[in-house]
């Protein structure tokens, strides 16, 4: 299995429009972060977690020519608004794109993209989606995916575990009942927004505390804001913890 980071930035992306801070003006390509998403490639299948507004640019950058399914963490704009761009994969493959989400997220997607689901869009060029409701662990062509309930402020959302990897973005708190789902990880991918506390995201220090508790072999931080420069932040992190970056590729 190959895991690629399509995007590792916060909801505004980095650089942020109008900002002239050191990170936003950085020449280091690792400081250029699109909205957060990962891609899994295995057994001839391609699965994406979340479809950000940057999906088209991310897919072009990675040379993506196939997409079989999308798994959603939640329905905020920076995680769903690229869904329309999945239609080109439907046109190429002639198979509806499977999407997986919990009840709240799926309802928002149906409302936001009503023209896809209504079946009466008169202008053509509409893709087809095959929605699946997540209510427990599920299989994607032999890959067992376990949802991990977490909190994004007061909003219940989902992280995911597959094999010995967990992807948990947009999280401010992991309930005690979910920690048991995250034991024995090889790789933990976790939200780490900035140093200053935030009501809906983990700070860098809070994320490090979770890493210390779970003790994965390796941890990679995502959903990173412009307060954290890539090189300077990594220099202060433990050796097994790093900021992820757009285009980072892992062979699992």
C-alpha cells in the first residue's frame, strides 16, 4: 500500500491569502500546504480521505488517473467542496464513485450537492456517486477500515484506522473510548494546528501529548497552520515525529 499526503494545511491553506508572514512567504516548498487529505493506493484501487477544494490541483500534481472511493471525516467546506471534481473519474471509469460518511456528513453532502443526487440536472456533465452510510468498521476491496470517533470542538466526527495506520485530522479531543482503537500503531497521522490553543483543533503540544500516550512507531502531523514553519518546527520535534508535507509518500 502507498499512502500519499495530498494536502497538509489548515482550512485557508498556506500561504494564506493576504498574509505576508515568514511562513507564507517561505521559499521552502514544504511550507506550501493545500487543504488536508490523504490518498491510499493498493491492489489497483485508489481511495481518498476527504475531497478538499484543492482536489483538482492535488490530483494533477500527483498524476492521479483513477479514483474508486472517497471516505469522509466530516462535512466542513475544506473537506467536501472538491467532490464535484470526482466526476472526471466517473467519466473515465464509467463506474459510480463510492462515498462513505456518517449520517450527519452524508446528509450535508446530499444537500450541498443536490444536483448530483436529484437525478434531474438539465445541463449535463454530472458524475455519479454511490453513497454508503458508516455505522461501524467496513471493508474497501479487502482493506478493513475502522472509524474512530473524535471531537472537532463540539462536533462529533470520524478519524480512521486501517492496518496499523490511523488518520485523525480536525480533532480537538479524543474520547477515552476511542483510545483503545489506536493502540499498537505503526503510524499516527494527527492534527497539530499551531502552538496556541484552539477550540476545535489540537495544538502542537497537545498533539505531542497524545503521541506520548499512544507511542506509535512514527507520528506525522497534518492540518498545519502558518504559525509553524516546516524546518524550524521539525528541528524541535522528537526524532520519530515530523510535520507531514504535501506530496509526502509512504510505502506501508
